[in-house]
């Protein structure tokens, strides 16, 4: 059974940092890209960042570029999202999700609606 478990959320002041972790099990880690998404109350879900566990390709939403860094540790089946210079508008529930890279691992990484498995989410609250 595929499982993604997020951790690392919490309460932080504006300008502070948090590191989220997404540990996966139940499917081949390097056959998938792992994306981070977030959803604030009353707003639509937003794609934040994604990394290919096969070749390390990354992509960031403009709203977090330069502040967030995504990375993966294939030995630990874990993807991290380092969030620096947090802003009030970063407050949301953050989810990680897995997107299949295809039989030849050549699908483009994206933050679209093709994700197969989702975690339960972790709350990030940034106080102003």
C-alpha cells in the first residue's frame, strides 16, 4: 500500500524557517516525482514545488522561488521542503504527493492533476 507521511509543520514567525519532510513507502521511490502542494482556508489547492526522484529535476511555483528548496534523499525514501523567509501568506496545510514518471522515467515533472498518491498533510502557520 502506497503511503506518504508529512512532518515538520508548525507555528513560526514571519521571516522564520521550517523544513517539511515527506517519507514514502509502498512504491519504488525513483519511479516517481514528489510534489508539495498547499491549501489555505477558503482557497484552492496550489502547487508549490516538485522533484523527480529519478534525475533530480526540480520546479518551483513563482510564489516560493528563491525562498523554498526541495531535495530528496533516496536512501531514506524522503523528500524535504526547506522553507525560508516565511510569509504570512504561506500559511496553509501542506501536502506531499507522488506522480508516476512513466515506464522510461521520462515524463516531465509538473504540478498538475496527475498525482497518484497523497499524504494527509501538515499544518504550517506563519504569524505576522
